[in-house]
């Protein structure tokens, strides 16, 4: 092969940090994914539907990197170098500059389908299309795409900088080279990769949903207080946080959406959502991100 021959990045399973990553949705996960990719050396565009949301996402990415610097899990200067690699965008047009596109919009099938339909036109034909969905089947997200073979689930965990796992979910028609690219990319971020078949909730979310929902039912039935249930899980099972603390971190709306996907997918009473979730979403008690969920969180200092 002559050195002049053009390289098709879409066919190269190696992850190259010169490739731009475009993150759709600058919420809890999008901001963490952007910080993680930038830390690994990728140029990143963090996108949302409004400038306010995109800026809030960048502030959250900044906070995550500051936290990592304070805990010395990253070296001197790494925070500044990572932040210099992140820019923000409104709308999906700028996806045309990326080779890796990661969608982290809310857990809603119609919304994700619409995002990927638009991305299929906006992104380069060679770009990897990944969804960070925590429960929706990838095949269903991609069912309206002209080429669903380019789509894969790349499921990060919260908080992204601290959690070492990525769950890969190939859809029914995802091409093997797309799986290999997604694996190489995830490993280039320092993550350990597990794979799951494309069923609702995959491995991790299916396990988590039952745990959170069971805790909610116990609270609903008056078995114990939320504080005692959280303490029981932490000290009895060595969990780093209790189920209500975790639900507040995940987002109450996301927890409810996940239970609904599992219920829709399996129609199994194991996934019957405790009414607490719906009431809290209606009351806009969405967890840390709204300032109150099961617990109340003081407003955070704006990042410098
Ligand atoms: N929260 C968690 O712990 C967690 C963990 C793993 C995976 N996930 C998954 O990650 C995804 C995002 O979850 P999150 O917790 O970050 O949600 P979030 O509510 O914190 O953020 C979602 C962001 O997407 C934006 N958005 C809405 N519509 C959009 C559109 N059309 N285009 C671009 N952006 C849009 C919103 O403005 C918001 O900023 C979901 O699929 C969720 O299931 C969440």
C-alpha cells in the first residue's frame, strides 16, 4: 500500500485520539463523557438544544475534572489540557466534524430515534454512531435508520470519570467492525469493556432497576425510613451509597424511564414501577440535578 493512499477512518478499528468526538446532550452523562474523552486526548464537541444547557454541561465537565484533580486521580495540568479540548455547540450540524458520535439525550425512544435520523444526515458516513442509553434496545433505536449497522450501544456509568466500566451493546444488525471500533475507543478511555445482548436494560441496568425499585417499594410500604434503607445497603452490603442516594445521582426521571422500558420490554411484575417514582417526577424532584430528590442538595458553587 502506498503511503499516499487515503485512509478510511471508518474501517480502522484502532482508536485515534486525533478523531473528534461529538457528544449529543450535555446533561449528567454527556458532560462526564466529554470530560473523559478530553482527558484521553480527544478533541470534543459537547452539544445540547440551547446555549444555556450546553454551558451548564461544560461547567459540570469542569467540575468533574476539578474533582479528579483534587483527588489526584489526574496529574498536574491534565485538567487544563482536557478543558482546552472541549468546545460546545447547539444543534447537530457540527457533528460533521466528528468521527465518533455519542448520544446522551434523555431516555426516550422517540427522541433518540429522531436524534439518530438527523445524525445520519449530519454526521460523516464513516463516523461511529453510539448511544449511551441505559435500557432501550439498540435495534429499536436504529430501526428507522437507512444504515442501522453503524449504530451500537456504548453504555458509560455515572460518574463517568470514576466508573471504570463500559457496557457494549451491539444491535441486531450492528457490523462487527463497528463493535471492534467501539471496543477500541472505550479501551482508549481506560475503561474495561463487557458485552451484552440487545435486550431491555442489558446486564447492568436490569440489575440496578430491580434494586432501586425494591428499595422504593420498601419505603412506600413503610418498612423503614429512606435513611435506614440507605444505611442498610451501605453497611450491610458494602455498597458505596444507598439506593436512594444512587437514585438521586442517576436522576429520578431516568430511573422511572428505565423501569418503564423494562416493563414495556418484559411485562414482568418485577419491573412494576413503585408509584413513588412517578409522583417525584411530577413534583420535579429529579434528584441532584434539580436540587432535590429523596434528599435535598444545596446549590453548587459556579465553577471559575
Ligand atoms: N444518569 C445516569 O446515571 C445514567 C447512567 C448511564 C446512562 N444514562 C443514560 O444516558 C442518557 C442521558 O442521561 P442523563 O442522566 O445525562 O440525562 P440528563 O437529563 O442529565 O441530560 C440529558 C440532556 O440531553 C439534552 N437534550 C434533550 N433533547 C436533546 C436533543 N434533541 N438533542 C441534544 N440534547 C438533548 C437535555 O437538554 C439534557 O441536557 C440517557 O439515555 C440515560 O438513560 C444515564
